[in-house]
């Protein structure tokens, strides 16, 4: 069997496994249940995955990989406004799990952290990093003010003098630029973390995916406005 066919079969099995685990819960789902749902023999399933725990972790990992890939595609589409890209990314990350059927998958992931281990920490951190990078790439520069100590070390630095600045003045210039960059990164990270917290709260409040998108749009608008006026 070619690698493409093998990978395709594996992906179909994992998709069927995730749906089956979500429907019955991890403990009540058997390998036989998954084999039946995936239209594969039980020995064939065990050939791919040696245990139910391994199958479960692989199914969740594939789903999260797909979520991150979809979110990254949205964030990378820089021809569109940042606001639209952020909302779409959060919809791919969380919105798609909201609704009568899809919410079972989210519940499945949330209620089995002991089986998933670092997965439940690493993937949200990766998503947070993606959002932070997207926000930082378009965040307005934040000016840094030299400290009193720096101000006494060198005269005010102008654009004309910066090129041939003496060592002390050049050091102050570098320090100011570094401080401004750090403040911009910190602000972008704060926006990303706040959006993630909002996202986590909304998934337990809203009635459906459409309402989730509406509320996330409001949150994104508010935080980006605050960032631009900081």
C-alpha cells in the first residue's frame, strides 16, 4: 500500500475514532466500536494503534493539528484586515466545537487531561504564540522614554546624529529601541492572552457558533482599538 493511501486510511480512522469517543466517552468506547465506525477490521485497527489510549491521543492530536493549520492559514492571509483574520482563527480554534454535535468533542478533550498529558498545554501555547505574532506584526510602535540615568549620560539623540553617534549615545539609542520593542511584544502578548481567556469563557456561554463569532468580533475590536491607542 502506498504511503498516501496508508496516510489517508490513518486519517479516516482517526476522524472516526474522535467522533466515536465524543459520542460515547473515552471509557465507554471500545476498539471494536471504533473499528466498526471506521469500517476497518479489529486486527487492522490494532495494526495501526496498539492501544485505545494511543488511538485516543492520536485522534485528538490530529484534530488539534488541523485546528492550528486552519488558524495559521487565516493569520497568514495578510491581504485581509487583522481583525477578520483573528476572528477567523479563533473560530477555527474553538468556534467549530460549539453546537449540539461538535461540543461533544470539546467536552471529550476537556475531561481527559490525564490521558492527553502535555497536549492540553502545548497546543494552546502554540496557538497563543501564533496570535501574539499576528498582533505584534501590525501593532503600532510604542515609544520608550530614556531613564533619568541614561538622559544624563548623553545629549538628546537626533536622527541626523544617530548614524555617527558616539558610543554612549549609540548605547542609549539601542536601549531605547530594545525597550520599545519589549513593550510592543508585551502588549501584543497581553492582547493574545486576553482574547484566549475571552474565547474560553464564551464557549461555555454562547448558544451556537454564530453567536461565538459575533462575541469574539466584539472582543477583537475592543482590544485592537485599545492597543492602537495605548
